[in-house]
């Protein structure tokens, strides 16, 4: 089961958060789907998921998206997605 905790940061303060779980084992090919699902919940555009984002999640259990990772304008400084064992 994939369990994720996501939060948006504005000026070093957490503005929104979301905990979600997917009933499947982690698949690298589905990482983009996980991120899109979270962004839909935040009513935000989806970022461009690069290999470095997937690598950071696999190695460290967390990934940070900055406004430069989005094609459209976003209203936060960071979108942080973390592995969550407590969902």
C-alpha cells in the first residue's frame, strides 16, 4: 500500500495538507498519478515529474516540488510529498 502525506508551504508555514493511501504496491510508473491525485485535492496544477523527483522519493522518502517545476502559476512556495506510514 502506498501512503503519502502532502503539504503546501507558503513563507515557511504549512497552508494545506492531505493524507492519502493507494491500495497497491509502489510503482515508479504510477508516481505521476500519485502526484496528480494530490494536486487535484489541492486544486492546483500538476508539476512536471522528473527522474530526480522519483529518485528523491525512493532514496529519502520525500520529494519537494518548487514553482519552477510547474508550467502554470501556483500559489505556494513548495509542495512536499512524503512517505507516510500512519495514514
